[in-house]
């Protein structure tokens, strides 16, 4: 009896041995655009266009699962739109009274506000007034906000299941409390506030945690297998292990536990160097870890990670998307990815082959296709 794509991923997340190593990478928006060449505005803002793109990429590169990095697509972007300028070569500029948005095939939308948005300091924040009671946006990147349609938060999951008939493992994504906190204060002010007024920072984080937890639990009612908690700023490059224990672990733990209580898996995505905190991250009760960036992007050795935490969680990673897939030649891709597959097979049942972080925008189709070729050649248990 053949194993389905979905069964393969679920087995790995359950720390069981599938027929072969599952393959499931996260695409950066730039990588999606580069391989699909859609209308960049429609791809970012339209649910159907985005979902169809996810399906096409999954099938083209023979992945076993689909990560839904955006949900709750809204028509908010049409509000106050003054003009659309097609600049050619996949570049479109949207003009608003207060900002310009450049959408392209190369990267995330780039937003420029005509008047710089001032960051708030911790003293001036009124938690009741300045922190919302309901999440209606995702803080994607600097100045880039994805507004959520509260009446259609999870319609994309219904659409994907209808179009794929349960063929693939579908994963949702939510954003960590730390991201919302840093977006509210700005990165510099937020990090300084942790030292100057940790108690107030914890209150802000706690309020965001309740909203994110509720969003995650509602998402779990859909036919998905897991939720990724995106927490890119929780690595050594931003905060110490002590600060991780104080400002990240207690809040992400609440969200993880709420997801796990629904019967779904929860895994955490943290970029960069996390070699000093693998065991601490596991204290949240998570199902798995994603990224585990290898040197020089991060500092995680895959074999060491398996030795330390591989008996407790599944591991999703850790191909260097830049130095291997983007800049490496075919021989380097085959050598690096082959070594990762062999370590994953030897050290743990709960292994999913993936890029450490997102697939870089300019990674070639040939190198992405090599991933499925290599798991077919080397990935069977």
C-alpha cells in the first residue's frame, strides 16, 4: 500500500518512521513570484491566486506538504487606493494618500510611508488603548502589514482541501507575541524596554498571547495537520538565553499547549543561531523545530541537534538556502543535501527535509527539483 504525501509528513511529526524522508520547504514570497510570475498585486492580496500558486509550486517541485504563510485575505488594500502603475518586468506600484507599495517578482512588497511612522516608547504606551483587543493584521516585515478579514480568516484552508482532496499535509502559520511586541515599539525601543521596564513588556506580550492563542485554536478547527509559530527574532542575534526564558518561552508555551490540546502539531520557526537554546525551546512542549540554520547562516549542527533533542521533537531543516541552493553548483547541492538526508535517516525518525529558512528568491528550478530527486534516491528507510 502506497504512502500518501500527507501520511508521510504526519508520520514524521508523530516521531514515527515513514517510508521515506518527507520533503516540505517554505517558499519566500520572492521565490514564489520568481517561479510563477503572477500579477504581483493579485498574488499578495487575492486568496485564490495565492492558494493556486501554493498548489502549483508544491506539485511542480514534488513536495509532501504546503505551508500557508498568509491567511485571512482582505480587500482592505483597495481602501483609499489612488492609482496603480505597471512599471514592467513584474513590477507594480500602488499609490495611497500616505504611502507607496512596490509589488514585484523579486521580494516581499516594499512599503514607503510618506511621513515616517514614529516608534512608541514603553513609557507612552497605554496597554488598554494602544494594544488592540482583536488581531486584524499580520506584521509581516518593516512597514508591511497584511490586514486580516475577520469574516474570512481561514477560507484559504477550505479552498486548499477542496482543490487537493487531502493529498498533502497542510500547515497554517501564526506570528509570535514577540513579533507583535517589537512591531508595536520598534526593534530598538522594544529591546531597550526589556531592560528598562520588563514588567510592562510582559503585560504587553501577555495581551498579544491571548489573541494569538485564540486565533491558533480557531485555525485548528480546519483540516490542517500543524501550525508553524513564526518567531524569527528569538535567536541569539537578538536576545540572550535568559531573555528568551523571560520574554519568549512563557508566551509561546501557552500557544503551543493550546494547539497541542486540539490534537494538532505545533512547531517553532526561529532564524539564525539557536544552538544555545535548543533544550530551552523544547520546554514549551512543541512538536518540532524548523530552521536550525547551519553555519555560516546560523550555528546549528544537525547531528548535534538530533543528539540533544531529536528523541523529543521532529526536526525540519536544515539546508542552507543561500550558500547551497542559491550559490552552490550541482555538485555542492548533491553533497550537502545528501549528507543532511543521511543524518536525518540515521539519527531520527522525526525528520522532514527542508530548507533551513525560506527558499531564497533566486534559487533555480533545477536546484529545487534536485531535492525531490535526492529524497527518491537516498531518502527511503
